[in-house]
C-alpha cells in the first residue's frame, strides 16, 4: 500500500468515525438547545479534519519538531474554531429566539385595546425581524397571523357588544307594550273604556311591536351579527305617531294622564319605520310615567325649515340642570326609580343614525324633548 493510499484510507476512516459520533451528538444536542446543536454541527467537520491530520502525522516518519508544529497548529486552530462557532452560533440562536418570542406573542393584541374603565392598555411591541431570510419569512407569517387573530378578536368583541346592546334595548322596549296591554285589559275589566275599540287598538298595536322585537331577538340568536336594519324608505311620521299613541293611551288612562296629539300637515322622513316608532314610544312612555296622575302629555309632529319636528311635552315637574347632559348616556338612571337607562340612549343612537338631533329642555311645568329629522325629498 502506498503512502497516498494509506492517507486516503485513514482520512476516510476518521471522517466516518467522527461523523457517526457527531450524528449521535447532534441528535442529543437538539433536545437541549439549538445553540448546542449548531455548535455540534459546526465542529463535527472540523473534528474530522483534525483527527485525520493527527493520525496521518503520527503515522508518518517526520521529525519530532515538524510533528509538534503540526499538532500546535491543529490545536490552536481547533480552539479558535470552537470560539468562532460559539460566537456565530449565538447570532443564529438569538434569531431563533426572536421567532420563538413571535410565536409566544400570538395570543397578545398588537394594538392598544380599550379597557373596561375607559383607559387604554399599552400597545404590544412587534418582535424585531431576524436577518436570516428563512427565519424572517417565518416571523412575517407569525406577525400576519397575529394581526388576523387581533382583527378576529375585535370583530368578535364588536359582535358581542352589538348583541348585548340590541338585547338590552329590546328588553327595555318590551316593558312599554306589556304595560300598555296590562293597562288596556285592566281598563276593560274595570269599565274605564266605555267603547272597547280604543283598548283593543292599543292591544293590537302593542302585540305588533312585540312581535317585531321578538323577531329581532330570534334573528340575533341565530347569528352573532345584530339584526339587519330594514331598507330605509319614506316614513309617514303622523301614521307612526298614531300607532304609538294607540297602545300608549291605555297606559296613560291607567296613570290618570291626559295624552294629546298635535299633527300639522304631511310629514315624511327617510328612515326605518320600526326604529322611529320605538323612538316615539320611548319618549311618550317616559313622559306618561313621569307626569303622574293629573298630568298632561302633548305629542306633536310638524315640518319646519326642512326638518320634521317631533316634540313630547310633559308635566313631570322639570329635570335638574346637572342631569340634562347625561340623560342620553347608556345606563344613566338619574332620579327615576326603576329606569334601566337604556331607552333614551336608544333614542339618541337612532336619531343620530337618521342624521337628526335630539334636545331636552327643562321647564317649570315639566320637560320638553324635541327630535329633528331631515324630511324626505
């Protein structure tokens, strides 16, 4: 066997042995950390070269001085190689840790989220992108997924808030037609209505309103989205007002309140008939309850300067000036016992959606509420 053949065989054998040892060490190192795995992967080829050179040098008949120099160079290079592998491995391991941090942040919201107390949480900072192309692509996918999750959570919160709002408004508004039905039936039993047509009309109007609201709740139970608003169209406010007064009169009679109406001309607005009816019903019901026995409620509709003016005047005795700015805030009850604080909040929201405005004025006798809505073209 020639010297060249011997060196080739020794080199192959050393490479195979070191490669097998490195493969086993790499499998074990992967379970510890990627840093150790990178170190083993980088040093295994170097160890194969060092082992092959060391064996060949030992087998050659060279001077001790030359053998010492070769071993010194190999030892120094090996130490430097280990240090260099550690330094480079730390860079790659740090980028992998960035990806791990990005994956850990998937459950966190990347934008400021509103707290229950009205404040805002600090925004969650984005993880810096790694320099390695493949790891940077993984990080970009993680950030995209986090944004999608945040958008999905925001949509879910909005749907839940909308559902709670609709349920709260409908639950509140069911009280009015139920009270009207109860007042009508009590009036029929006691003979308050000499002609039952008024009471029956009130019961029919109340049942119709309750059916529509129950339909809204039924639609809401089948979907996370709020009930779809009907297509807007011309609404005859005089007809809406008469329908509201039909089921409000029995309750007014039971409370001893004189309920009067004043309609001037043909007043039409572009909007949702059901929502506008609920607006008037809330205002009239509140006025009847607040006025008390012997009180008077005047409901008027007229067109003035391109706006439909809906007014509800009662004799509740007035409202404290410090409560007027808060009356349309959801949940605000003021001094009204038993009020849920939702009716006027619903009024304010619907009027705003129809491009109108609502104003409250306290007088010596009671309270004036005026709703202005753009008239239909």
